[in-house]
C-alpha cells in the first residue's frame, strides 16, 4: 500500500494536471451527451423536411414543365444571392454606417452572426487585423466589468451583513467603516459567497433576457420562445445567425429601437460573461471535490511513516516525562504555532526554529524598508515582486474577491 502511494506521489500528475484532465474528460462526455440528445431531437425533423422538399421540387418540375437540372441550377444561384445578403423582401443596407457598426460590434464581441461578411480581399485582410486588437480589448473590458460588478455586489452584501450583525447584537450600533473594522472579529477577512453572487447574477441575467425578449417580440414579430432563444444565443456570444435583430428596412421608432437593442446586447453579454465565470468557479470546486474522492485510501499509513521521519531532528528529552507534563498542563494556554507540537509531546525542532527566525528577520527588514519608502507594511513580499502571483484574468478576480475560492477555504 505504501509503495502504491509512493508511486502516486512520484507521478507527474499533480493537482492542476489532474483537474485539467478530469475537466477534459467531463467536457468530452458532455459533448457526446449533447450530440446524442440533439441528434435524437433534430434528426427526424430534418429527414421529414428533406422529404417534403424533394416532393415539392418534383411537383414544381412536373407542373411547370421545367427540368430538374435547370431548376437546381436556379436554386444554386438563389443560395449564392442569399449568402451575399440579397433577399426577396426589402432589407436594410448591410454596409451603411449603422450596418457596419452593427457588424464590427458582433466581431469584437465574438458574437459573429454571419449575416454580414466582407466580400473583398481588402475587407477580409482588414478584418483579421481589426479583430485581433478589437477582440483583445473587448475581453479586457469584460474582465474590468466583472471586477466592477463583483466589487459592487461585495459592497452591497457587506452592508447587508453589517446590518444583520447589528440586528443580532454582534456589532455596535454606532459602528462605521474605517480603521475600526480591523477590531471587529466578525468582519475581518469577510468576503461574499460565490453562490450568492451566482444567484444575484443569474436573477439579473434572467430579468434582462425577459425584458429584451418582450421588446423583440413586440418589434420583430417573433414569438416569446424564439426571442428568449435569440437572447441566450446572442448574450452568450454563440451567435448562430438564424435569428438576427434590427434587420428590417423600416421600424416604428427605429432610432429608439436600435439604441435599446445595442444597450440590451451590451449589458446582456457583460452579464452572461460574468455569470459564466462564476459558474466556472463552482465547476472548479466540484472538480476539486472529485479529485479528493480519488485520493488513495491508504494515506493514513503513509502519514504515520512520514510523521516518524519528521521527528528525527526534534529535541525529545523523554517520552514518559513529556506525557506527564502534557497531562498536567493540558488546561494551559498555548500559542497557535506550537500548540500542535506540545499536544503531541514534542518541542520545536532546531530546523524550524532557525527557519522561523530567518523569516521573522526578513519580514522585519521588509517592513522597515517599506515604512521608510512610504509603502504599506501589510503588503506581501511576493506581491510586488511578481505581478502574476495572484493569477490573471477572470479566475484571479474571483479568487481575490469571493470567499469559497480563497486559499484558506
């Protein structure tokens, strides 16, 4: 059993790699399950539609005395016209300034409806350069929006938490935010719950989608389910393009509708992006829980052997005398750093004592240097040396601001 645990520790599969491989396996299973469900749901409808189309095509060829090859050639020309944006009904111009602005908005937000695409070589080359910087800047905007919305929710939830503490009598009525907060044990290190933030973002996303769907139903003439479907496909930046808003030539209150459409899409994409990141944190926690379940069951035996190896350098004057002293001083007060060792009947090892003295001296020197240069003393040493120590991107924002993602949990 110990040999199997030793082999497991020597393997190159650490926690991060294990989480990555587990997530890849779950995504593959998720994709297979989704493909199975959609194939079962949509395949019969596709086959029935193909059968109806073949029957219609043969009836049209027989009634109007047109050969099938000529009719298929005409339909291919019609499909090419549709790909170029030409429709039977009058539509808005695709490449006037409002249409081009709508196009670049779908490009940089990675929605990509596909109803408008550049046809010239110069336009395609410019799109590559334009999308490179535009998509990067938009992702940065989404991350900054996520940081602000999390900070706002944290401020509101902390105010609610303080109000709840006042009602329960754990916080003085005249408490004000400021330096006095460090003395209140209930608020030291307090962070909002990731589940509460996910619930609030989910409610806001649902409300926003319902309001936008009501507008699209009234203006575009879609049914409400199609409008909800369009909102999710657009806000999540999937952008199939089977339903696209603001494409008719004329609308009632056209300027107001275009402005409302832009605001709904912008707020919806930002909100769904934030919600997706919170959900990804929850998925990561589930993966960590699964990895813990996969740990070796013989680890207690390994812990015993490693504990015996770790006691070689400890100063142990006598086992029986230690047991007597511990039993006599069991009710005494111990420091948090040495309490575990004293309860186990050991004094501190010389190696740990030397290391702790070095760390204390380094921290003291760092604090003196920061005080002399005007920096705050409570800044971690590695924080200023390495800008990536706390991570980057949306996951780092969530780890810094939410409770269940901190290292202490």
